[in-house]
C-alpha cells in the first residue's frame, strides 16, 4: 500500500507570503493526506531536513540532480526528482513523516515478489539542498574576497571602501581577537589564519543564507557540522604534532601525571581529544536547528489554533505569533554571527590547549638551534 | 500511560530542568563577569572573551540535553 502515496508535493511551484508559513502549511498538508490531521513536531523536523529540491525564496525548484547507487553499485543519474519519478525505477516515498527515496513497485515486480518494505538505494550521492547551499556559500565568499583583493591591488595605500571595509574589519577581528591571543605566537597565528578564516566565513555565510526566506540551515545538519569539526580535529592535532613535537603530543596523553597512572589517563585524554570536536559539532547543529524549530513552531501556532479552535482564533493568534517570530528572527541574526565566532574561537582555543606549554616557546627553539 | 506518553512527558520535564540549569549557570557567569569588569574595566575585553567561551561550553552541554529531549519528543507513536 505504501507506494500509493507516490509524490505528494509535486513540481507545482508554491508561492506564499512567507516560506516558513508555506513550509508549515505543507507539513500540515502532509499530515492530512495520511489520515493524521494533527499538526505535530515531527513534520517540523522533516521540513528542516535535507531535500532533493532547492528551497529558496518562496519556492521549491527541482533543478538539483539525483545520483543514486543501487545494490549492485550501478549508478542512476537523473537531472531532478521529477525525472527520477518519470523513469520509474525509484520514487519519493512519504510515510507519516519524513521522506526518502525507495524503489518503485514496478521495479520490484520485474525481478521478484514485492517485499513489504521497498528498499532504498544503497548510496544516495545526490546534490541535495544543503550541498547546493554550501556551493553557493563557497562561491559567494570567493567572489567577495576576490573583489576586495582587486581593490587592494589597485589602490593599496587608500582607505578601504564598500565590501572591502566589511571584510577587512572581520578579518582583522578574527586575527587579532580570536586566533592570535589563543595560539601563542604571531607566526603560528598567520599560519592558521587561512583555516580559521575559512571556518568563520563559511559558517557565517551558511548561517546567514539560512535566514533568507525559504532557505534551510546547512549548518543545522549533523553531516555538515561533523565535516567542519573533523577539519578542526585534524588541524589541532597536526599543529600539535608539528609545533610541539611527537614526543610532547604523546606526553600530553599522560596529562602531567606519573607514568603508573597511564592506564587511566591515556583513555581519558584520548576521549578528550575526540570530545572537543564532538562538542563543536553538536553545538553548531543544535543552535541552528533550535532557532529554526522555534521560528517554525511560532508560525505553526497559527495553524495549530486555526485547526483546533477555528479560523477566527487562528487570525487572532497570527499577529502575536508574527511579532514573536520577528523577535526570534532578530535573535537568530545574532546567533548566526555568534556561532561562527564561537566555532572559530573554540578551534583556536583547542589549538592552544593541544600545544600546552609549547604555545609560547618559539624563541626557545630559536635559541637552542 | 503508554511508552510514547512517557517519552513526551519526559521530553517536556527534561527540557524544563535543562533550561533551569542553564539559566542558573549562565546567569551566575554573566553576574560574575559583570562584577569583574566593573571592578577592573581595563580587563573588560579579556573578561568578555572568557565569558563567551564559558557560556558556549555551558550551552553546549545544555544543547546535548536538548537534542535528547528532541529525540524523545519525536518518538514515533506507531
């Protein structure tokens, strides 16, 4: 029976006043299509998740390619979700909540008897919504920095103007307030700057993109934050290996305790190495997700009251809901900057911690050699 | 009450306790930072930085609890 659901929200472009309203309305829509009229929290989470369409500015655009690998690693490449459904091998399945790609009924009956649950592809390598946002962010940051760079090349001694001003103050802030005080020497700070600035501007741009109408937070997805945190893990340990030395890195595992406590200290310190990036990952994910859940819940209250107590009450609740969500939206604007700052700052702090006493002893090395 | 009702109840209560703890923690942190920077305004910048790191760490633990609460709240009623 499952495959009857087919594709509930098809390629018709949905215009509406606010994309959040639209998403919530759509979430409610999903529910009613399945005999479950209640507007629930699960549907909000589903809306915040990854999609196979580009969601931005009041619409869904099915322009993202779908790349699937089936059980025998044969690639299935389609230009968009609609083409995938037309081809008939895979289809988008919407159970009570959530959505995922499964094999169609037809594709199963060709081979063997139809199983109760339709198997999904073994790998889904599609260019999804979040991947597209990240590419947009990368391109945007690159273009902005190239504009600023060309200005500096043209007039190196003149006062900065326009976008150059914004970037210069942010870059100076990242260097002088975030990286430099935490990693010890100026030399190491300028070595770390490319990484830290990439982190800062990438996260900041993604956070700000997520506040555009209709967009989702790519930094509110665990895989994205996990990749960023993994980069931090690698950089922190690489710098510790390189600057403090392999011996110092291993002696850090003891945590300064006598050797006979090693069986206790080494596992604890090893866990500590993993926990710090893990906390970074959860922090960014949860902060961005929480803000969007609150926003959507506040707008969802309108629909909730309209459903439970009639349209008039829904209209009555609307102004209050909108006021609160504007407030939360402004708070989210602060959080967007704050989270980029915190992620970069903690990465720098972790570099400093991993170096330990070696953070300030560049000149010692110079004297020794 | 069935298991799902218990899950929803515990999500609500858990979030309440989390918010209580975090509110207390960050409140104390901000109070201490404010006091310190009013005594020594010349160190206000350093104090603010340290405060934000501390706040982020407290918030990180809280968000872990929040994620657990979300997982409880979206428990599938099937």
